[in-house]
């Protein structure tokens, strides 16, 4: 996978590149959450003390909320390129705001259905030789 796919909104990517990009973002998010949790003192909490656990969770909440915000740009880039491969505008990502159906639609269409064969208005077929 070309890591530039995480930073650009033009062109097309394959299903496997999309899944790999999503996996990379998830792993990076998990790593950052573990690091921030340790940095903000969650690892040193007595788990049997509910007040201490609650305080530790409050300390981790703000950094943990920043991580999804930081991954919005690369996620939107991946989604847009994959929609392009399906012959659709990146604006189709907004379907995610429809509860349950939107998320399922995105997973099925971007993760499992093949892109349009041959070139389309968004570029050449990434599976073409």
C-alpha cells in the first residue's frame, strides 16, 4: 500500500488497500491510547478502588477523544478513494450518519464489492496491469 493514500483525496484504491489502511489507523490508535493511558497514570491505578479508576478514566478521556479527531483526515482520504473506485463521489461517506444501515452500507460497499472495471472519471483501474 502506498502510504500517500492516507493523505490524498484523488484517485482510486483497491479493497485490500482500503482494509490495510483502516487496519493501520486502528493499530496506531490503539498504540496511542495505551501510551496516553500510561502517560496519564492509568496503569498505576488500584483497580479495586472505584474512585481511583473513575479519576484515572477522566484523565484519559480528553487524550482518547483527540485520537479519533486526529484520524479523521486519513480516514476520509481512504473512504473517498475507495468510493472513487466504486465510481461514486467521496460525499457518499456521509451515509455513515444513517444509524446502523449507513455503517453496514459502507462496510459492504467499500470493503467487499469490487470497484468499477477499467478507467472511470476518477482515474485508472488500480487492478489493471
